[in-house]
C-alpha cells in the first residue's frame, strides 16, 4: 500500500493522506540554519547544532506522534469552527490534503470548510531563517471572515537543559514585542549574543508569547483557548514557556486568494553592540530589521524560492543518469543525492529517531558521508576534511565524535574506536580523486585542536594508518578497541551493570580482541595511500604501505578466513567469532563486504565463495542481515550486539549501511545481476508499494530494516541519518554504473545487469561535462571506450586539455 507518489519532474514526493504509518519528514536548510518538518508540519529548527542552538521545542516519542511544530490554525469567525490546515495538531478531517516534500522545502496544501490553505516552508539560501508562506483561497460563493493563528514554542537554546532543568528554566524566559515582531531573547541578558524572531507580513489583531495564555491551562495544542475564542490575549512571557503566536484576520471575497508570510529566524549581534540604546536591556535590532523587511515582501520570497530551486538543479545536475530502471533513476538523480546532503550536514544528530541532544558528528560517519557528497560541493567537503583531521589525536587515533558548533573533539565519548582513523584516509582519497586538489595534503592541520601542533594533512594520513599498525593483536590482526564499524561489537566491555554505556565502558586492557573488519579496511585504505604517496613521489611511504597491505592481507588469509567466508573477530579470550566453530554469530556481513572491496580473494575464487555464503545465509527479500544465527541471549563478552532482540539493529537486523558493501563486492567479482538485485531489495522507491510494512519514508534510506529473526521482518526504522545514503550512492554510481573518479581521470567500468542494453550519464568532473553513453554488445563486462569518436585504451579517460569543457564518451560493454 502507498500513502502518496513520486513526482519526479518536480523532484517531489507527494503524500496524499496525513496519517502515514510514521511521520514522514523532510529537512529545511542546507547550510547553517536547519529544520526538520513532517508531513503534518511537526518538527523543529536549530542553528548549526541541534543540541546547543535549538530554536523551537519538539516532544519526542509523544502520544499522539509528532508534537511540536510549525503550526497554523484557521478559524471561521462566523461559525467559530477551527482546524489545522496541516491536519496536526487539531486533527479534524480535511476535505483535501497533500504534502509535497521537495529539495529543501515542503508544501502542505489542504481544503477544509471550503477554505484552501497552502503553506510553503523553506529556508532561503544564505539566510538563517525559515519562511512559511501561507496562501489562503476562499472557495465559497460568499465572503469568508477568517482568523489565522501561527504558533511556535521556543526552546531555551540548549535542548538538553531545556527538557530537564525546569527549576531554572521556568524563570528565565524573556521576549520582546516590537513593531509586531516577536523576539525570543532568553539568556540574551547574560552570555548569549543571539536571539530568535518570529515576524508576520500582516498587521496583527493580537498575539501571544506565553504558552498557557495561548493554550489555556490543562489544554493542548489541539485546542488552544485563544483559537477557540478567536481572541489572543497579548500575553508577554516572563519565565514559564515562551511561545510565538500571531493572530491575524482576513476577509476573503468569493474566490479571493491572499498570501501571508511568517518568518522564523536566528540572529547574532556583536557582543559590544547587543543592546540599543547601549546600557539598556533592549535587543539591538539594527541588523535584523532589514532582513525582516526583505522577507516580509512577497516578491523576495518568490525570488528566494526560485534561487533554492536553481541551487538544487545545479547540485543534482553534477550527476544525472538515465537507466532502464525508474527506481534507480529516481534515487540517483534526486533522493539519494539529496539524502547525502542531509547526512553530510546533520550526520547522526537530529532526525525523528535521533533527538539532537545525544550525539555530535561521528568521525567515521562524517568521513563516510563525504563519499556521497564530495561531487556536489567539493569546497565544503574540503572544509569538513580539515575539521575532522584537526580532531585527530597525536597518536593517529581519533575522537569518535565532534561538536559541530565548536568543531572540537568530544571528550565524553573520547577515542579508542580503532577503525575511526582509517576512514579519514578513504575520505581524503575520494576528495583527491574528485578534485585533483593535491594541495590539500600540504595544509597545516592541528592535532586534538591544539594550536602549535600543526603538521601537513598528509602526515595525518600517515599517522592514521600507523595507528592500526601500532595496535596488532596475538594473531597480528588489528586490535578492535572499543568497537570497529559495528559500534555494538564491544569485545572489551564486559558490562554487567544496567545503563552503562557499551561504547565507553572498557573493562579489559584491549590487547587481545581483534577485528578482521579493520584488517580489510586497512588493506583498502593502505592501497589508497600507496597511490597518494606515489603521486607525491614519496616512494618510501608508498613502499611501506604496499608491504603493510600485503602483510595484512596475508594475515587475513591466515587467521581471518574460515574456509567459506571471512571471519569477524577474535574476542578477549582469543576465541574466534564469525566462524563455523561458533553456534551463534557464525557469519557476519561486514568482513565479506570490506575484504572483497579491498580486493581480497577476487582473483582466486575465494571472494565468490564468501559472496555465495552471504547469499545463502544472510540475504533475505528485504535486504541482507548483519549476521546469522542471531544472538539468542546476552553475551557478556560481546557487548551491545547481543543486547538487542534477534533481528533488530546490529543483532541480525538488515543494517542497510552494510548492504552496499556487498553490492560493491559483487561488482568486484563481475556479478552485475547479483549486485543490482541487492541494490533493489533495499531501494526505498522500490519498497514504496509495501509502505504499510516498511513504515518509513519511501524516498530515503533508513538505518535498519528488521531481519528475518524479528516478528516484523521488513519493517524499517531510523530513517534519514545513516551511512546507507553515501554508501549506496557509491555502490550504484561507482560500482554498478561504474562511473568512478580516479586520481588521473574518470573511469568508466560498468558492472550492470545482463538484461540492461545500456544507459546514459551526464557527469561533471573537474569542470568538464562528460556525456556518457553505455551500450551492451555482449554478455560480459569488458569495456571499450570511445572519447569524442576516438577509441582509447583502458577504462580511464585521461583528463582533457584545459579548454575542453565537454567530452562525449561511448562505452561498449560485452
Ligand atoms: C550505533 C548503533 C546503536 C548504538 C550506538 C552507540 O548507532 O546502531 O545501536 O547504541 O551506535 O553509539
Ligand atoms: C550507527 C553509527 C555508525 C556505526 C553503525 C553500526 O549508524 O552511527 O557509526 O558504524 O551504527 O554500529
């Protein structure tokens, strides 16, 4: 069953009923000001950091779902009936309803009481504000007298403190109302230099800024007393819960339309110019007023919306494909790329499943997210790489997380996740391949954010790799530390106390437990380092890494190969995990994916063997599960992985992030049919038809789909913020369609389904537009390239002369 449909030409998903199985959300903003918005206008906004600069409140895990949002109420002043044009929070029936989620905007349209209301929500490029443009149309035969109320509940900035420290917070809230703009200025009197504002393009008949004055005591957002009565009380918040609610009245003649703009924004003042007049307690509004004046004018709102649209046309235009499969086209051309932008910006911090207060930006997450983003805005990828590298420890280890606002490593979580540093090498390699900006390697970058500790970025890469080599265990495999990619495989934790963190509680000295996954990852990135060092003519480093990769590979064959697949790890007792010797957890997906991606066993048939085992033991119609058999009970020596009931999350769930590694691995052994089959099993658009089971949004990847051991096999959870976005983008565009940026040019090496006759691609690469047409001539994967009509040898198109801006490429495969 479906709850809407794709509108590919508009780049939108159109939801046609408000009661989706879960709130289906979108993100507003793609630079510094962000918002989450659901199909019924739920969600919240923040500036840069969802924990430390939260503008509005949201109530997670609430009943009913999805409380707190960007609410508009309409009231017919003649019969006193009121409703929410976005359905929530009033939830009275609407005669018509659609929600269009697009690239950085959401439009909710409905008809009720023969009043059409369409609200367009978006964040203009370059601004720290969001616009709600409401268009009201009277569909009646006579004049309508309508009240419109807006409502947001302000968060007192630090979202964690806001939801816990009531004894203080009920006394600190402050607002100003000047020229009909509501200013939220809690803590501005002391150490904050920022405030929020909520403005409206219309003359107000009233307003409220104190929540209980607007709602009435013991009432909820579904029936605010002010809306019911049709009258605001012009309340000024002093402590308690500051809100912003405008009240306007419009007379609409039959058929008449009217546009009303609301602006919610964030603004900072210089510390020495906070107040006006100086010495007063009044916010200095000199620099914010022009912004408010600009966006309360309709023509500027239109222009900003067009600019947002053009921005996305340009970004998505960097890579467009036309394949025989509509789900592939839709995901690659629109939604998967868009999700990569969101994960690049938000990492794992703020979704409907990540509260925005729990986590900063993950080191390994951000490095991987960059792989799906770098072709869109390489300059921002560059900045991110330098920020991440500056949190590297001097010993080559990494802070596991950093705070986006301060860009500093998070001391509470610390380091010791032994795969972390290797991902930096992979991200830098991807950046170099995309841009050819070799100068980045010479950039002086700090360690541990310490002034004076700078070395060139290149040395950060060297130390990252050395970190693994300095930490080998009894079998010469890399020590796992607190965890590797699998955050829940905690082999040094042994936690028997409820509530302890599996990730940061380390009871063992960590000198025994080893990870085959890190070994595979090391081989993959050490090979990249060989190429990078070679390019820098650092033959010493190149030779060293060549040898280290070869040795690691030999170690994997000695201690990490189980006969039919790659093993997963060795625990603190030195016992193997992910082996036929185990009764539970015999085979894991991660080492199969990463080792084969790194090239292990590709030449001698062992890779195929491992992939056949994946197909046999791990693959399901809903995707590939993480391991089998699932852990039926809690194992003290394995950690969080065994804390989940079978089939969920890391305990044999379909952890989607790992599936594209298998797709990539299948292309390494030349099996395009199998790779594409796996791609389709978790493709959100393909799963649209089973939305009642899948539950999550059909336009973005979730983190997880319940595995075959779970009662709800096929049900997805944790949509949006997952490494699945970037990894699938890499798998489909680079491995399957085979358009691969390389250090010295663009490589074309498709491994596509046997039934495909070909496909076309437009790819911008280093300033050149590549118009690529692939056509099948036989059943194999051999590639013959013609560039501008001339055959070239090999699969890499050399970089053209500087003045060449377009290349026409024909690839024959067979
Ligand atoms: C990962 C896992 C989750 C775990 C968390 C700890 O996100 O998916 O289960 O609790 O890491 O950081
Ligand atoms: C979550 C974490 C990621 C980890 C994965 C598997 O997605 O953000 O870092 O690799 O879970 O545990």
